[in-house]
């Protein structure tokens, strides 16, 4: 009986050694060599895997850069900014690119619970895209923020919270301008603007004045007053359909447009 047990143990042990040796051989024989530059680039990326670069995560972006010989732009990582692109340039042995102007996400809607009434009470999934499918959402303004926080939930950096008034709030000190919230919003309320831009239009409605007034007290009515030479003589604002477009975000006369706007549609960042 003891001989049988010992023989079994030796047989199993021998098979284990044989399989182990086979696996070790296979791992070396079929191993895929990884470009050390890929790992080095990954080590210098933020690791948020936010997808702002357009690739499947940080590893996907690093691999694309390394395999393309830096033909893929090295400054697509907005969370990493200039510091990361400079490090990637060093790793790839190429010249660093000119740093892009830092951006920040903004909420292009001022229609909170008080200023933009609802048409009905929505009791479905807590998701803006889902709510949009039900009669274009419960909000009177079919362009306005639905207030269910899809943008907040999508932010990989915790740079947004929902305000008590039903509108999202961007925590600018945490915002990396990755653009995930912009992609997540089904109504195009979220946008990225230069951090140097202190004034922007808090409305995306394409409706005309009468219809806007019916659904929101702070919506842009397209009066074009802000674009008039007497208000913005520098030409910093142009009309684009029913909405004014800021073409010079650092112009000195923009505060006058804010002051003259009859519906207080402009937002002034602190």
C-alpha cells in the first residue's frame, strides 16, 4: 500500500515538473516582446483611462504613439497637459510640441428649477439620455439641462457635482478638460473653453424669442444687442443664427455685453 502511494506521488510530481517545464518553454517560445517605450510612456500618463485622447485608455494611447514612431500626436492627453507631452517627446526622442492653452468645462445652461419650469414629472431611469427619449425630456425648454447628473457621473476626476437648483456645477480646480462630460451630455450643454475666457453664453437654445420666453426666463432671445457695435465695438461677438458667438473671448468690451443682455444669459466665471 505504501509503495502504491509513493509511486502515485512520484508520478504526479513528475507530471507537474514536465508540465511546468513545458509551460516555461512555451512562455519563452511564444512570448510577445513589448516595446519598452510603451511601458515608459504608460508610466508617465495619468492612468485615468478617460479616453480623451481618442484611444482605448492610456495603454492604447501609449502603444499608438510608440508603434507609429510618434506620428500619432503626443499632446492628446489633456489631463496630463504640457508636462506629459514633454515627457513623451523625451522618451520618443523628438521635439516637444507647443503647449496648448489650458481649457475648462462649462455648463451652457442657466435654466434651473426656478427659471425653467418643467412640462411634466419624470419618474424613469436617472439618466439624461434615457429622459431625453420620453417626449424630449420633462423640461419646458427642449434644449435645456435635464438635471439628472449624467455628466457628473461620467466625470472620471470627480470634477462635477449636482447643485440643489438642478444644474451641474464644475469644480474647476479638479477639471482636466478631458471632455468626457461633453460627450456624455445628450443636449450639448457641456463645452470646453479656454481657462482665460471669463465670459460665455449660458444657453444653447435655437428657438426664437417668444418661444424661449415661454420656457425660460434666462434663455437667450437672439436680440443681437450684445453684438451691436455700440455694445461690443471690437467685434468680439457675432450672431450665429439666433445665438451670439464670442469670437474674441478676452476682449475688453465683453463685460458690456453681460451688462446689456436683457435676459442675463451670459455667465461670468470667477
